[in-house]
């Protein structure tokens, strides 16, 4: 049974459908204006929207945890030396594994720093 059928059979049909239409209109208007919530399939999605989603402060914990994990793996691979080996998703051995994890560590750390700065700036501006 569809929502519309339930709403009409309960006697609240027109009120419920009017409320649902208002909600859909408001949600759509907010999504179209807000770069944080834009979908990739939106034709107006651009590099600025991508930057806001990537570095706007919402991914600070995610990037921080991955940066710390990457640094830990980097230190482990550094201690392993030439015996270092990564098997997933590609097979890396020795210095190649060390470089791959090192680059990933730097990228995640940079994303974390930018997100924390953005979050702190936004928090300071609202206070």
C-alpha cells in the first residue's frame, strides 16, 4: 500500500499530501543551494562544491583516523625494510610499498589538517 493510499484512507489525505509536497519542495531547495549536500549527478556540481565537501570540516575525524593508521603502517613498513610487502589491492614489495603508504599518509594528513582548520574557523566565526 502506497503512502498516498494510506493517507487518503485515513482521512488525512489532502493535509498529509500537502505537507509532503511542502517538505519535498523545501528539501529540494536546500539541497540545490547547499554545496555540502550536492550530489555528483547534479549538473551544477563543480570543483568548488567538491572542495567544500572534501575540505569543509565534515571529514575531520575520518581523515584523522586514516592518517594515524597510515602513519602506523608506514612505520611498520619502515621497520620491515626490504621484507615489506603489501598484497591488496596491488602487490607492492620493499621500497614501492613504503612509498605508496608514505604518499597516502601525507595525503590523509593534509586532508585532516585542512578539515580541522576549516572546522575551527567555522566554530570561531559562529561564537
